[in-house]
C-alpha cells in the first residue's frame, strides 16, 4: 500500500475525504456523542443511525446555504432558497 491515504467508500473520487472528515467532525461535536465510547455494537449502530438521519434530514449545512442534504437530493431546496430570497428582500 502506498503512503497516500486511500478511501474505502467504493468509487474513488478526488474529494471524498474532505466530505467524510466534515461529517466525522460534526459527529464528534454533537452534545450526545459518547466520548467514553459505546457500550456495545448495537448501541453504536443505533446512535450512528440516529446521527445519520439527523445529519441528512435535519441538519442545515452552511456549505449548502443552510438547507439539508435531503432537500438538495429531493429538490426541496429550490423552494427553501426562493423563500429565503423573499425574506432577505423584505428585511432590506
């Protein structure tokens, strides 16, 4: 294996590592993150499933103009951003 870090996410793309690092950083800074470790594998899986749902469906990502990843995937972000433009225009 070369000294270069490799990705185990499947398809190799040049920018997969920064995305995973961002997600892991967000995970570690969640208030409910178990800093002393998980009790066992089922508990770890349950926590991770809840985190992934929150990260994809509830967390408003600053890099995505404060919409969720689910909204980007489904196209729901279009209406959200239109409404944001209206609100910002009214504030001015």
